[in-house]
């Protein structure tokens, strides 16, 4: 599991470079470790999270669960809690979707304040109906809360693979750019919001997302 944290002026950049960037207890622990660290920093700050290569995240680490079946439920619970934490994290956050965001990876992208997606390659997809792994109520809540309801329903019941332009037109992502611009545009957006008041931003995020975050298992 590889996630590295770097800085560009007032923007913290978390880069996930672990091949398919699968979600498991280790990767979620590392993400929360970074959020713990950033929460202690004073002064202007925003967060960008991205991947490398073909994947932003290819979802839950199903191969790992094959060898450690008892981890599945714990990982789903922790994913839900972590998305809840991202929703109310008291800094502006940007998901720089460099490639495919499937299933749990798509869900994780919903925790960020805005999403920038690569135009020419990569899909955003909730493929659980395709692979026979049903969402629970809280996982569906994530997309229902963050996406237009019609899009959330279509994504869940059809396993549609949305290209970046389709994802933008369906309200899944806010920005679509060329491959070489994903990270730079994400940093630019984050930098514009890095000086927001932590206290006011936290209050407003809790007004917008606090009830959902609590239902997902995160309470400050």
C-alpha cells in the first residue's frame, strides 16, 4: 500500500500509487492517518487526492477478502465512516480522478467537495450490480446524498460506465480536463479555497453533510 503526501504551496497532495489502488483496512488507515495529520495544521490549507496510471481506485480489495473473509464487513464499515469523515473534513477537498473510479473508488470520490476527471480515458462506475455485490443502505446513501437522485439510481441499478463527459452531464463530476491537466487544475481549484475559514467551513459542511456523515458512522 503506497500513499505519499506532498505540498504545493497551500495544497496538500495525497497520491495513491499502488497499482489498482484497492480499498482495504490498510489503505483506509493510511488515508485517515493523513487526515489526522492535516487536521493539526494551522493556516491556509486544502487537500487534493489523486492516483497514478490507469486508476483513481478500482474499489474494494476483493482478492484480499478471498484470503481474509472476515475483513470484508470491517472494510465496508470503515469505508463508510471514512467517506463520512471526508464529507465534513474542515478543509476544502478535491478528487483528481486520473483514471478509472469503480465501485468503492467511485463512492470514495463522492466524499470530496469537488471532482476533476480526466476527459480521454477512465470511467466512473458503480459496478456492484454487475458483479453481484449488493450495496447496503449506507453505501447507497453516499451516492444518493452526493449525486442527483436519478443519476444515483441509474448508477446503482445499471452499473453504467460513465465517461468523463457523461459523468459531468449527469452531475457526478464538476470538471473535465485533459490528461495533463487533471492534477494542475485540481491544485488550482484547491488553492483558490485554501484560505477559507476553518471554523465557518466546518460549520457549513456539518450543515450540509453532518446528518449523512453521522449515519455513515462518523461523529466528530
